C-alpha cells in the first residue's frame, strides 16, 4: 500500500483496508513517501493505542490477535531526536537538567556542574534567552522542580532568595565585582561587613590567579600590574565595583563606619544558613567562569 495523502485520517482508513485479509495474502507492505517525517516518532504511540503518556514499546497484548508490530531499531534514535525537537525549550532545559542529574548518579547539579555537562546548543540558547535561563534564577528553577533541600527551602522563602538573585543577575561588563563578593564569602565563613584589608586580600588573590591580572585594566603589562601599590588596588576597588554595588545592589550593600562595605543587617540570620554559602560559592565560581568564557570567545 503506497500512502497517497498527508491526511492521517485518510491514511488510517487506507491502512485499515489494507489490513483486511483475503485468500493468499500473507502480509501488507506500507510505503510512506509523504514527507511527514517530523511526526514519525508518533507512529509507535498511535499503533500502541494512542497512549498520551508517550510510553514507548507497547506490549503485543495491546494489539489484536495475530497482529505484530516490529520496528527497525535503527530508526529509534531518529524518533527520539524528532520527539526532542518537538519539545519546547523550557521542556528541553528541564530534560537536560535531569540528564545531567542522572550522570551525577542522582545528585542535584550545581550551576557549575550543569554548565559542565549541558549540551552546548541548549546552553547557548539559555545565554540568549534570559527568561528560560536557569543560571539566572537557579533557586527558583530548583524550587519549580521540587529539588530544594530543607535548608534551601528556608533560604528560598526569605530575603536570601532576593540576595541570591542579585548575585546571579548583577550586571558584569567587567569582572571587578567578583573579588568584592568573594571577600564577603570569605572562603565559606560569610561576613556581614568587610574591611579595607579584607577587600584588598580578596582583590589581590583574585587578580593574582592565572592571567586574571590582564583584566585589571586595558593593555596593562604584568610588570605594571605587579608594581601597583596597595593604595592603587584599593582605590580601584572602591571607585568601581564597591561604588556600583552600592548604587545598583537593590539596597543589599550599604556603608558602615569602619568598613569598606557592608550587607544589610536583616541578612544576619540568612548568612547562618549553610545553603547560602554553598550557593554563593557556586554563583561566584560560575559567573567568573562565564565571564572568561565570553571574554575568550569574543562574545
């Protein structure tokens, strides 16, 4: 039977006629020459009784007596690929999350782990579509998937959620904000306020790492960087990232007597939640990595 129409209704009628038995008839060949391959993956579903759950491989008991459906397994990958393309991008991102989680043997992926194992096509889409980018709202993304731990649920329910969101989305044309935020992180022991020395130590530790010093200012040489005084480093930190964190930090960053910069007092309880420390480190590592990925790919 050669399929002559794109109409699924007519096709099924023709298939039904073709399946009628007659003397000497042992089998029916169906040649489908219509370019409807984009829905080819639904064939197994339809021949299995139209199960809307999308379950594959219906058992033979679901077919009429003496009816056998045998798929060439070489086509299964094609069906899966076509089905994948039929998903919305939101569904694909979630599917990719679960794939990465499976690779990690059931562990909830961090931002860095999700970035490391995510398919590049999906990651690039996320980078250009903020609303569907889980890296800009990872707590919310995990909450929607019911993947938050009890500690994370408490963080999500309070002001910590807003603070995490700020760190995920704060504008970063330059990398200068990262060493300032690392000074608050303080290697896991989060501080509510940082001194000039705290900022200086974190700042120099950051820019002394690898070739990060090249981002200190345009066209700087290593010799010029190494010859800079602590006062020059601190002046740069205060005039740029500290200034902009206070100006655009949604009120989370404030002045405090005797300190270079401080966090709002109502974050006191929040910083005791160990989940904040884990997410803060993950955000800073991911955003630093993403900054340099864009820098070195020229994007």
